[in-house]
C-alpha cells in the first residue's frame, strides 16, 4: 500500500472535481466502483499517446473515468459514454460540467448493447474504447468494439483480474469469473488484436486492434 500511495501522490494527483466524486456517490447511495486514480491516469496516457480523437466508453457511473478520458482529447475531440442508469448519468453530467468538458463529452443513456448496435448501423468508428460495464456481456462488448474500431484503435477493459474473487482461483465457479477468463483468453489469442493485462486497479486489459 505504501507503493500505491507513493504512485498516487507522485503520478496521479486528483483535482477537486475528481476528489469530490466518491463523496457524491456516497451521498446518492451509488456504488463506489469508480476506477482508482492510477488507472485513470493510465487511461489518460494511453488515449493521449494513441492520438485518439473519438473515444467510446461503456459504463459511466459518476463520470470519474470519463473525465480522465476526455482530458486526453484535443479540443475538437469527442468522448461518447454509455450509461444504463439515468441517475448515474445525471450525476456524471454534473461532474463533467464542473470539469468544463461539456463540449467534449456526450452522455448516452440506455442499454449498452442496443446503443452499440445503433452506433454500428450509423457507421461510427472510434480510436479508443474503455469497457467498464456489466461483466456477463464483456465478450459481446469486446467483439462490438473491434467491429467499431478505426485502424490501430486501442481497447481498454477493467476488472479483468477481479481481485476480490480472483480469476486465478480455478476452484471458484462464479459465472462472472468464467466470463472474465474467457475474455482474457480472447485478448491473449485473438489474431485481430495485440494485448496485455496489467495488474493495476482490478486488472486493466489493453488491446491494440491490428490494421486490416
């Protein structure tokens, strides 16, 4: 934990907007499942390094990760974030506005699978994806992200190690763990992508979509 505190204080300092989100979630009875600061900073750097101008996020909650992603965009860039829960989306919009990112961020309220299909039918393409939505559908979300990816797009996925109920415990038959193991196998072996799983936060998967 000392190492983690050191990393956060030196590399992943939060501003007042980001610091306020956990308390805001608690006040509203919302789950405390935002990514930690070091994962936010990693996402920011990945999006920045990749030169992303169009980002798609699945799972907004209070907008914590959304703010990190949107701050990596150029002034003309756009981040679209899909959130099923309307109350979560409203709180996220408040935080996005406080971070002065209204021009960069569009919050879409609805079912992620349905919204992904709408985006696909509209011919949308994205340079960077962050998937942090319901775990039973992660394999579907990964497949849709690959189909919506611009050449050399980056796909990041959270909670792939599931440390609270670890994917490493093969005796645990939790169906969520089975799904995560399946997704990790896909990331490691799918010929359309090049991937790595980082042991930060709750396990951050990163994939680069290969050019056609």
